[in-house]
C-alpha cells in the first residue's frame, strides 16, 4: 500500500481536479523509493497484507536476526545442509522479538516497532538454529537453512511523519517540474526552493530525528 495518494498530494499543492493524478501518483512512488533507499529499508514502511516465505542461513545460536516484519506466520528449518525440504516448527518452538535479544521487546507493535528477530523457545523441541555451514572445494560457505513466512515491512500503516515526508518530497518535485526543472524557484505554497539533493534537507531531518535510518551491516 502506498504511503499517500494523489488526493492528499493535491491538497498539499493546492490543486483542484484529478487531471494530473497520474503524475502525482508517479511522484509519490518515486518519493517512497527514495525514502526507502535513504533509510535502508528495501521492504518499505508498509508491510504486505499477506505473508511470504524467505530463506536464510542460520547461525548455530539461540536467536536469529530477520528482516523487519509486522507478523511472523511460521518458521521451518532443515536438519542438514543436504536436505531439500524444510521441516515446520510449531509455534511453541520459537518466539518473535525486536531489539536486543538480552532485553527483547516481545510485543513491539504496541510501541511502534516491527519484529526483527526470532529466538528459541525454552520449552520447544529445538535448542539452536542450524548454522548452514557447508564446506565446498575451495572455501567454507553458508547455505539456506531457515524458512520464515512473515508479513515483511516496518508497520501496518505508514507512520504519520513518513507519510508527510513522502508528500513533502513529491510536492517539491512537482513544483520543480512546474519551474522547468530549474535549480531554484519560488512558490506561493512552498516558498523559495533549492534542488540539488536527492531528498530535501527537512525530509532527511525527519528521517534522522525519527531514527528511521538503519545502519548497513557488513562482515565482522
């Protein structure tokens, strides 16, 4: 689901009628993509309405990081790297959480956070997530061992400040188009505008102050 719609953008830029809604919708989509890229959230801020399965390597530990999601539907795992099928775990074998696994949030949606991890349940049938290490001819690598079905994304609806950031960026791009793509222009609605950056500084401030920007993780 989009963060905003053409009617909402029309209100921001004081336009009447729907003749340019196709352009406004395209600008909203472009603003969404820019915000997702800037915040390092490829799944975006609005989660899918239905769960989809993704596979990843395990780590041999009792907790596992997963992409952000609003609901974890099911967990399955392979017993060995040579297996071709995943064995479903029961809901009592794992627990979803967010944040630090030593001080986890077990109901993160109530405080506006998504799930980003699963841990082994003490009363379950498993004691660790299989690591998936596989020794090839030249080097040791890891193969998929865990299959997780979830509704991937940050939240059920776009947070209010993310929605406004999307509308702000789309509105500024629209005004720039009206100004023949000049680097500076004046607008009765938005004032003097400068365009030499992918996102407006005020919008980047919303993303930074809201702590929406995720760090990129590399090998340790």
